[in-house]
C-alpha cells in the first residue's frame, strides 16, 4: 500500500527540471538565446519521465521555444526577400524584424516568468 506522500512524489516527478527550464528561458536574454536552447534540450529529455500536471509545463516550454524561434526567423527572411526585390532601399525594412525581435524577447520572458509562477504554485500552465 502506498501512502499519500508517495503519490504526491510521483505526481510531481519532473518538477525540478521544469523549474530549471523556466529559469534558463528567463536567463536567455542575457545569454542571447543560448540558454533557451539548453532549456529546450532539458525540456525534451525531461518530458518523457514527467507525470501529471507537470507535463503541461514541458509541453508549453517546447511550444513557446519553437513559436519564438520561427517568429524570430520569419521577419528576417521577409526582409531578405524585400531587399533582393527592392535593392538597397529595402534595407530600411530591417527596422521591422529588429522591433519584432525585441517584442518576442519580452513575450518569451513574460511567458517564462508566468510559467515559473504557475509551477511554484503547483498549477498546470495555460
């Protein structure tokens, strides 16, 4: 027979790893994204052994990484196409992806802070 503490431990398996990923994501701005890549790897590895509501944190961590990644890349591709089509005049369009990148860094950090708060409150992330 198992007691309630054993059940709680199983239900929270992966919680420390989820906290590490959120912290790495929060620290990704000063590391210019390098720690976000480390966090993604940790999330992928730990997601397989996580149980219960913790799984939602790993799913969200993977999701926001890839959303942020592609929204960082897409504007630069568009600017490259505009520059090829419009010539040097198209270089003015560089302002747009730079602004988008700043907004994405803020969004990524805010989502990570709220994710960490949810984790500390033992709630699934939404």
